[in-house]
C-alpha cells in the first residue's frame, strides 16, 4: 500500500516536490498512459487538501475528452477554448481561477466548485492533456500550487 501524503505542516513547495517524486515513483517504467493518469489522479485527490475533483482531460480529435479522475461525475467532452479547461488547452497556458463564477464561459460540471487550477500537459510543443483541480473554496489555489502542478505536468508529458 502506498501512502505518500506529506505532513500537514510541510511548506507548499516541499509538498509539491514530494508530490512530483511520488508521481515519478508511481509512473516510472509504466508504458500505459491511462494507468499513469489514474494513479496520479488518485494521488492528487489523496495528497492535496480541499479538492472536490482532480483529474485529466485528454486532447482527442480537437476537443477535450474526460480522462481518469477522482470526484463526482464530470463533463465528458469540452470544446477547445470553452470553459477553464478548454482555454488552458487552446492557449497552452495555466489557468488559475480564484472564482469560477466570474470566469467568462465557465462550464459548471459540479455546482460546489468555486475555484479551479488547470495546467496543460504538453509534449513537443503540443498540448496533449490538461490536469484539472477543482475546489469548493474560493481562491483555494495560488502561484505555488500552479508551479507545483506545472512541475507535475512536465514529468508526465512523456508518460501519459
């Protein structure tokens, strides 16, 4: 059994370093991208506090398609450029949204979500997926969270 959770008082940058190390341990040598996304989604849900959803959307045939996740049922397909995930994928830029209700075109898959962090996963300059984190807390995510998940996305770029 794996237990990678950091101590509650661990500084955020160190906690994200531990998260990336744990994801590395779980995905190293495993060629199946879906298996790797599933384990990392579970790791995110277990590792990070105050989340109501954590997982992946994959870029398939010009749209985002739901991948492995933890949380309540979610939107299955999201057009590129639509919602927080679609904007992150189409622009190739991290979206740190303190209040999703103020985000133009937000797609509400879960009514309890109030803030969101979406980080694109790029391989050879092409976005292949996004990592999506949702929280019921407003302003749950900050720049340290974004940097930590961006480091995770860089690790996973060749593993999913």
